[in-house]
C-alpha cells in the first residue's frame, strides 16, 4: 500500500519580531510528514488585523484584500509544486517543496558541471586529432578551458559551475573578462566565446541544459584587413642583401610562402613526400592543410623552386626531414619586423601576410582565376577565398583601358 504524505501550508505572525508600529512579519510554514520549514512573505500586518486560526488578514481594506490575495496565490502555487514532486517521483519533504517554490534546484539534481563537460569534450577531441581534427584546434580548446577555469575562480570563487546555473550574464561577463583582464581584441574574444558556445551546444544536445545561456547573444567578429605586399615591396624583400643567417632564412621562408600560399604551419611540416610530378610534367606541392585537413594543390613556381634548391643540403633540414628551416611562428614574426625595418616597409610583416600576398599580388592580380586560387590555398569554399581577394589599382586600370577606344565622345 502506497504511503501517503501529510501536507499542509499555514501562515502565522512572528510576534518576537514585532515593529514599533505593532506590525509583525507574516511567515509561511510548510509541513510534510511532521517536518516543517518556514519562510518570510516579506509583508507586515498588525496583530489585531490577523486571524491566527485560519492564517489570514481581517477587514475590508484594500491592503487587507491585496495581502490575502497574495497569501492564497502563494498557497496555490506551493500545492502545485507539492503535487509535481509527488507525480514525478521526486523526494517530497518540507525543504524540497520550499526549494521547488523558490526555483532552487537541489545539488543532487543539478547534473553536469561546465568544467567537467569541457574536460570530457577535450579528452574525446584529443583522440580524434589527426583523424577528424588538427592539434592546433585542440590547443585552442585547451586554452579556452584554462581561461574558463580562471574566470570562474575569479568571478565566483569556485572551481566549477553547474550548467544549470549558467545564464546570459555569465556569457557577457566572460566576454568582458577577455576584453579587460586578458586585453583581447574583439576577434580574439569572439573565438574564445565561440569555443565555449560549442560546449554549451553539446550540453543542450545531450540534455544537460534546458535553456540556452547564448539565447539573444550574437558572436560578433570585426572585419580586419590583414593587408598584403605590393610587387615593389615583395621585390624589396627578395633583393635585400642579408649577412645575418637567421634573417636570411626567415626571409626565404616568407618569400616561399608568398609564392606558394602555404601557411607557416604547413611550410614547417613540408617534406619530400609532399612534392609530386603533376599531369603537366612540372613539380607540384600536394599537402593537406594542418588547420583544416583540406588538400592544397600548388604548382611550384621558379621562385619557390630556387628557395627549395638553396636548402636541399641544409643540415637542419636533412636532420629533421623537412625542406625548409622554419622557426616558430612567434620568432618568425619577430624577425620579419627587423626585415621590414631594413626594407623601409611600414606594414606589419607576419607569416600570414605572405599568404594574403600570394592570393592578391601573385595570383589574382595576374589574372589567375579565383577558383584556381581557392584550390591552391586549400579552401573548402570560394567564399573563404573572397576574404583574400583584393584587386590592385593597376589591374583595375588595365582592365578598364580597353574601354578608352570603345567610347569616343565629342564634347
């Protein structure tokens, strides 16, 4: 036989907390199977206007009617919460009914935590590196996890938060943390936030969350023109006489990227297996991009081949089994700054600028079709290549030149 619960809701005055005007605070008492819990209704009433037998205010004043309406509405809501707990088979106690009314989720029912899920995601992700994902992407998720741990500790004074406790404010505060504490740009901040959003989407898909903290929030990216080198600037770098070996090697790797469109990470891993003979009988680079695993197919131009030939007997390259002596991206960008100063180039030289130079100055502005450039850059869609596509004034002028003879206007 099913055990029946005894349940009651009763209102009373806290007489020992009477105020100077003789008003006393109204309290609510929930009793389940003899266990009881109290909570304040945050309203006061004079004792002579209170019926303690039935637990309500007396009289016909507007204040009395409003108070009794509040008490009855609260009583009705608490009965509904009690009924819900019983029907769903959850623990029914005075405290659990009170928590249900207040919207407090018990610790044992809160489920998965954010850092817990993030670590689980990264562990699974790591097993797929080299299969579906790159090590670079994993590194970004690990960095985002560290920032998330730091933010939660600084903001909430704890090591982790329940997913059910996350809200829109958590997201906006996290964004503020990156922009202020970490001094991140808009785009860097957005990349971190996007990584967090992936974890939240995972939580939603697995039923760990019922409401989305990102609802009404839009991840925004600021359009940035990374620039490119003109023909003149590129030639300055190519023809620069360098007596310092480290600068010479960095310059050669940078120029190689300008004539192949390969990113720093792809040049760093370039080896003999990536050089093949194409259907045209010439040498090609066939390499899967480290970032996206999309295949790049690039005919090797003479300028690029000369650089490969220069380092074919390099001891570092032979020892490591690579074709070029590539420094870390951080060191390379630092040395490129020195090279820019020596050339009198005011643009910020970076390894990625070489990729943009290949797309703009070397190819698109020399009438190479954007579809061809897209394939060489290893892009999965033309829309990605359009970010790189900028026409130089000299090409616009050349394309328009033939119109001069076509239209002869007498004025």
